[in-house]
């Protein structure tokens, strides 16, 4: 079982060394571009020309391509089926019995899939190449409440613990004769003796966790420091402003084009 | 360093006080053990010495508590971090979960206190060496054994250099190996001697090895207080469910059967037992 509920891949690369906020800005830009770029193929082109080379630079191309593929495929297939088969009116391409695939539906599915590709592609790149704690520390340094950073980071680590605890409770209940296999009704009935100890136990743990955090100075007044050093540079600051400006330009251009059309 | 005067405390919704007329003075640098049966008030005393009673648990408190020159009744626990440390039973719940390696986990408290990075780094190495965790510094805290996790909890407190460190049964959820590891870390801490330590613990033979003083609690009251050998062999302690070390038990049998003169002081450590029987 993995220690952390995170897809981060540790590599020695220039992408990994970038400041988390620079990669967050790139993800934000990619999202805006995905939603704003016109035409059918521009989003795919942008993905191929920008995102894939950046992933290759980060030495995570294979994992990145797999992650994008796995995320995109269910969307693309369902879009193609639902929009292609059930588009009202439109030009039929192929007919199979009472069903027909419509050209307009296919175009819509291709365009939407391209948008999803860019919107998720940027954030996957961020998640694969950035330690979650580095991102949270960077955001906390920019004024995000530290309790939010704490909640996000503990969740990443506690989810696998929670699963392990659920497995242990399930084993314990099974060894006392609880039936957990069979039809849906039986499985739903088996859920209660699993959930009650899991939830109650976790609520009791909260008290101890709160005390442990206080003892470690979580609410100690005064400025905080960080062991993790987040290297930043003037060029990265400039790049972030550039990406931000790019987002504004894309949004404005899209709105203007929308008004004309 | 610790001054507790006429302390009586009741948890909210409880009719019986958890602590009753407790008076305790612990000088700086002393290693003081607290023994007692379950529900004798050990944990409550630990929480009272760290400000969580009454600030976190509320309830009704009379008397005064002053630790490291601070009036605990006026100071919230958040401000005491770094001055008074607390380690408790469950190793798992003491890991913050917000850091991904042992080294960073130890650093968490110092980051909160706002110490400069160089200072944090040198202090971490010291704390990891004291607790024998230097080899696992770059592993995930969740990949450690129970004994290692509990030593991590101790390292995370020691690194903040508290003037007083309170430990509430730190080995109660550990196996014998984990227990030995934790006590090795505690004896290293005791040998360093600059921290005042209050340790609530069941395992008498371990305590006997290096506690300078033992306080016995029963029903929320202090029933015996003094040097370990005196307290752990005293008649008062027999009635309060603490038990005796196996050395004391064997010696009592030998004295009862007339094998050893009745006026010989009872042993609580292996070395004392050897002297007793030879």
C-alpha cells in the first residue's frame, strides 16, 4: 500500500525544480486555454506542442501520457456515444439498425474532449511534478490559511490509513461471523458494522490529534518558517505574470469573439 | 520548575473529581515518574501540567498550577508550545500527517515556532540522534513501526527544547521491543539532564532503572511520593493496584520464608536484587 494518496513522481528535473506557483500558473493558463481556444484541433495542437514537451522535460512523459489517457478516455467515449448517437437532426454518417452516428455530434465530442484534455492536462502535470506539501507551503506563504494547507496534506496521508483501518475492522467483523459477500442487500447490511466503528473511532482520534497539534505549536502566535526551501527566481516571477496576462488575453479574446459571433 | 498547589479537578459531567488535593513540586532537571492504576488520575495530571486541563477539556478546577514560571490557568496551551512538551499513548495520532518524511515531521514544531532554517536543521539531527532515528530520517512517518513512531513523537517534542516534558504512558501501546526502544531514548534524555521530565507509566521495572522520584496516585490523590526504591516497595502502594517489580515480589517471598533477614531493604532493580540475595 502506498504511504500517500498522491500521484507525485519524484524525479530530478528542471520541471520538478520549478516553483510550485509557476506550475500552478501554467495549469491555470492551460485550463483557460482549454476553455477559450476556438476551432476543433487547436486544443490538441496546444497539448502536443506545449504540454507533452514540458512533461518530457520533467522526465514524466510516460506516466503523464498514461494519466491523461486514463482520465480522458471515459469522457471521450461517453461524449462520442451520447452526442454522436442522440444528436437531434444532423447529418448521419453511419447507420446501424435504428441508430445513426451524426456528424455534428462527433464534432461536438471531439471539441469537448479537446477542452477536457487541456483543462485536466495542466493540473495533472502540476500534480505529477510537484510535492503536495511544497504546493501547500507555497500557497500558505502567499496568505492561504495554514489550516487549509493542513487539511489538504493530512487528507492525502490519512486516506490510505483510513482504508487500512476499514480493512482491519472488516476483518474483525468477518471473524465474528458478519457476512460481507452475497447480494446487494446483504452487502449494504454489512456496511453498518463497518462504518460505525470507523467513524466513531475517527471522531475520538480528533481530540488526540488536536492536542498533539497544539503541543507542536500549531496555534503558536508569530511568524512561521519552513524547512522546505522553495527556490524562486526573477524569471519565474516574470513567467507567472506572463501566464496570468495570457489568461486575461485569452478570456477577453474569447468574449470579444463571442460578441461578434 | 513545577508547582502544583491544592489541585482539585472535575471533568465536565462527572460527579467524582479526577484529581483531589494534589500537591506536587518538581525541581528543574528532575526525572519524576507517576504511577497508579487505570483511572487513578495519571493522564489528567499530565494534561493539567500541559494546560490542556482545563483549557481544552474545560471542567471545574480549584488550586494553582505553575510550570516553567507560567501560570497555566492564565495561559492557553498554544502559547506553551516549546516550553512544555507532551507525548501521549497513541503513536499514530501524534503524527501530524502534514509532513512527508521523519525529518520534516520533527521540523514541524520548530516551523510553527518560527525558528530559522539552519537552527531547525541542526536541532533535528540532535533530536534524531538522541532517539536513534537518524537512519530513518528520510522515510515516511507512517512507514515506521510503533516503537519508532513513538520515538518520533518524543523527538518531535525534544527538538523544541521544552523545559518540561510530560509523557503519558508512552509505551502502553507498544510491544516489548518498542518499549525498550522508547525507554532507551528516555534514559538518554534523563542522562542529558537539562529537561525536567514527568513520566506516567505502568512498567515499574523500567522506571526503577532511572527515575529519580516516584509519585503514586490512587483515586486522584497522591498516596506516596519519594525515591523510587522507597515508594515502589512501600506498603501504601500495595493497595492502589500498581503492583510491584518482580524483584520486589521475589524478595518479599524470600523474607517471608526467612531466607533473607526481614530488615534488609527490598530491591526494585536487577542490581539491587543481586545485592539483596547475596
